[in-house]
């Protein structure tokens, strides 16, 4: 039995967000195919009893905290805390990797969590969920933390170059990440996957129903979608998720009669909801390839998404979904009002596209990369 060690900087097994979903679903598929999987992530105060047969969870370093936890005058302290958080994570992780002694390591990124893999002496691959230095630059800029934006993007760029050059392969979710990381190392495109047995299309009355699925963050921009709803009184929006912008999302929804927050929903609950919606709106500032979009498409929920990251590689405007030039509320309104006919044809194409991304198919491509890395003679 081959042993894979997956490394993620954020705490796992949280089940909210594209990266955690990717890790958990890939681990399930690998365990079903006879692999032993160990997931190592940072510590968290939150208790989670989530379990997967054949998968072990380990937590290392010190408790993870968000920048939002540092208020007022404590905000500058975040930079120093983050430095020590990443140092402790790396040191503890190196110790744990030596103890577990896996056949292959998959770092879910090319920054801090890849460092132990680089210096472990073990063969490893990296999965690029977007371009990290660019993503952190945009993320902290959106939070109004320009100094952090400059510092983290400057620090992470050389780490990405080092990790990509030392990895056996960089697994990219689409063309954007492939073109960026190909400058440093050997890359291959393997897209995100979905549980095609769980997310299935069912015929239903969908009406003028929209849905948002994702974390309430500046990156995902649910606030811009909610503001757009003021000019779309004939549509209703259900919002699924949690996150740092919770209070703002609640306030904006309370001001609009056609918006409703459903909170967090499990993978078991989502298909039933998505099969009642006409469109999923993804107004993100930046993305890789959103799993939530693929899951919705499998349920016949047509995507309306910003043309960022790898989304445009999957969505062909007017064929299997719709693309937004930007995520301004007026752009969202204009696009939705322009959608007139042939929805059933677009819906059929959307479902067909999504089925190409089943984890049963996608996991075989990951296994091929792992086995090639294990068998590679240095």
C-alpha cells in the first residue's frame, strides 16, 4: 500500500472552502483505490469530528488565526505572529514527516507548506490552487492591508520559484497557474473534481432563483452580488456559506427582500438546493477553478462567473454558462438581464461539462503523477 502525505497550511478537516473540499474529496477517492493517506495541517481551536475511512488527520505548529482576529492597535502584531506561526508549522512538520515516512508528499501550495517537502529528502509534488504570491497580494489589498500585501507577495514569490523548481511536478488546476509555474518547473494540468454520484441533475421548477455558494470573504465578493439584487427585484437570491464578512452580508441582506442567508450546508444538503436554482453566481475577485461552480453545474445550475483564474477555460459564454467581465454590481445586473432564451440547451451543456470532472476520473490522473514521481530515478 502506497502512502501519500498531503500538506495544507490551513486547518483541515474544516469543510468550508474549495481547497478543503478538494483535499477531502481527493483523499476519499485515493483511499477507495487502496492508498494510505495522511493529511497534515495547522492546529485550530475548533473541534471537528469529521472522519474519512483510510485517512489520518494530523495537526502541527501553533493554532491558526486570521488577520480579522487582530483588532485596532493589535493589527501590526499580526505580521510578527504570522512569521512565528509559519516557522513553528515548518519545524513541527519536518519532524512529523520523518516519523510518518510517506512514499510521496503532495503540498497543497508552493509557499510555506512546501518548505518541509523541499528539505525532507522525500519526493514531492505541489498542487497550485491559484498563484499564491498574486493571490495574497490581492487578498490583503482587498482587506485594506497594503503593507501586508506588499510584504507577503514579496516573500512568497521566491518560495514559489524554489518549490516549483524542486518538485517532481506542479499540478495546476488550469492554464493560468500552468503558464505561471512553468517558468520554474515541470507542470501538468489536472483540474478540480466533484462527487458525480452525489451532485446529479434532477428536473425541477427553477424559476428566477439565484444562489451563491462560498466563504464570505473579499475574494468571493458576496457583498457585490447582494448589492446587485437591488436592481433585480424579479429574482431571488439564496446565500450559502460563512466567513469574516458575516455581519456585512447579514446587514445587506436585511435591506433587501429578495436575499436570504441559508448559512453553511453540507455536501449532502447542497445537491437538493442546487437542483432548485436556475443560476449560481460567482463574483470572485480571483480564483483557481471553483469546486462550487462544478458541483452546481452538475446539478443543472447554470454558472454566471467572473472571467478570472481558470474559469474561462471551462465556461464558454452563452454555451454552458455566462462570463462576467468584472464583478461590479452593475455588470452583474446587466449580464443577468441580458439572458433571454435557450436556457435548457445551456443547462444540458453545463451538466455535460461538469461530468468530465468526476473524482473517479480525476483521481486516476493524480495517481499517475504520484506513481511517476515515486518511480522516478534521481
